[in-house]
C-alpha cells in the first residue's frame, strides 16, 4: 500500500498524528529511501567515490595542458657560466655582468602518454572496483531489507505476545469470577479463589512485560528505518502461516549463486586484484610519451617571437632497487587472498541456503505441532471447567489446564515467528528477498 507523502513527513518530524499504517514492504521502502537507513545512504556514497577514482585513472590517457606567462627583469654573471673575454684592445672590455634586461615568455605546454600498459591495467582495475562497489551497494540494500523485515517480524511477535497476554488475563478474570461464584454457592473454597487471584496477578505482570517488549521492538525498528524514535506506527500485517513449497536444494543453490550480490561483489574484487597485479608487472615494460610547448618569447610584447618545442620520449625501466619486484609480490599475494575469499563466499552462501531450507522445513512441522497442541489444550480447559462447575472437579485441574493452554498459545506464537523468520532466511540466502516482500 502507498502512504501519502505528508503522512511520512509528519512521521519523520514527529508531529502529532494518528499512527502510521505500516506493512513490511512499506517499512523496507522507507528504510531504502534517501533519508532512510544510514547504511544504505553510506553505500550509495561509496559508488560516487568509486566513480571519481575511475575518472582519476582515466586521466592518464588524456593530455595534460598547462599555460604560463613569465615576465621578468634580470642580470646575469657570464663568468658563472664559464665565459671569459680578454680583448687586447686598450680601453675596451666586455663586462662579465649583463643586464638588466627584460624577458617576456607566454607559453602553452602539453604532455601525452602514448603507450603505457600499466595505466591501462590501472584503469581496468578501477572499473572492476566500481562494479564491485555497485554490487556491494545492492548487497547492503538487501541487508538493510533483511534487517528491517526481521525487525518487523520481531514487532509482529511482540504484538502476538501482547495479544496472548491479554487473552490470558481475560481467561484468568473469567476463572476468578467462576471461583467466586462457586465459593458463594458453597461448592468452592477460599483457597481456590486465592489461587485464581494469584494466577490473575501473574498474567497481568506478563502483560506489562509484553507491552514493554513491544515498545523496545518498535524503537529498534524505527532506528533501522531511519525514522524518529517518537514516531507512532500501526502494523497492518500479522504473524500468519503461508505454506510454501521450496524447490530442491540444488535448484536453490544455483539460484543463489546467480542472484546473491555478495558473490558478484567478491568476484569483481578478485578481478580488480588481478588487474592491479598486472598493472604492477607492466611497469617493467617500456613507455612512450610525447610532449610539446608553443609560445612567444622576447624582451616585451612587441618584440616577442613565436617558439615551440616538440619531443617524443621512450622510457625503459632498468633497476629500481627491488621496489617494483616487492610490489609485484605484494599484489600477487593480495590477488590470492581475493581468490580465497571468493571460494569462502561461495561456501558461505551454500551453507546459508542449506541451513535456511532445513530451518524452514522444521518450522513448518513446528507450526503443525503447535496447532494440535493448542487445540488439545483448549479442549482440556473446557473439560476442566465443566467438571469444576458440575462439582466433580477441583480448581487445581483448571489451573493446570490453564497453564498448559498458556504454554500452547506461546508455542504457537513462537512457531509462527520461527516459520516466518525461516521464510525470510531462505529468501535472503537465495537473493530473492524482493519477491518475499511482494508476497
């Protein structure tokens, strides 16, 4: 469902309003918005930084242009440059100090790399790193989705726990009223009333604890979504059982390998490490460059004449004291590390898929068992009440049946929560959390 923008704005500003209707899908959408989760926003900024590094690496293939204007007045000592004039003419000599004279030089200089394989590899490595960062951003967004969905399920569980606690209080109040009627009718005892009052007090305490647990879960969810802590929300979903028929483990594994951005991220990091190692190795190869300048030089603007310089350079690395060899070994070790990490990520994904699949199957059986247990506990309590009202049973039977009913209710909440978490875990493990949110 879509929520009006003004409602979201009021929620983010903490204005007095009615509770914001919140489904799991909408909670995730708010978290992934630009002003939502801090993790998602930081991951988006990482993409911009990686794009800037690509631009920097690409600059190696473009010419460097500089302009300068130099206007100076100077004197020069010719003897400092090895000039000595001894003219055998009486009364005539050439001074060793020349000047002052003016020099005006306006010039444009250009440098261009013609062939440098190391720069090519560095540029390719930066592009691979950018691809890795983009996949990492996808992984972060899915992690945020998983975190928010998990927090939403925790809130639904606390809602169910609170509803169960309220039902237990209502049941205890009804049983207390029954015990008092039996005492008034002469078929009950005072200790039975006291026992019912103790049970009611315990259930009220559980209700208070359930309210507190819900408040804490809601605050944690609001933090994950990036909303103000004083925002008021109302959950539109409930803990329910939606049967699913998962595919075989091999089919799920194949799907996960294709969809999980974590594996794609690591594969791109491995490729970037390989290209970086190749760039360092390529530093041993000759490089070719071109340079030139063009400008006007003279004593002033009127007397300036155009001059230029053009050149091509060939650079052949010979020996650098072993620094290049050390860097080559270092980058090769980093490349091997990324290969190991890639294998580890693949194994971790397989582990997550297999564990999630087994957990989902177990949770499904747990839901069936909890339903049967709840039905039996309700039947037991109904029989105990009829026996007590007929005078052939005691309040102890009711108290024991009530305790087992409360346990059965708790078991059902736990089973439904485990089942929904199992579905979320399987969707996260296979990279299909988007499909899970749309169900």
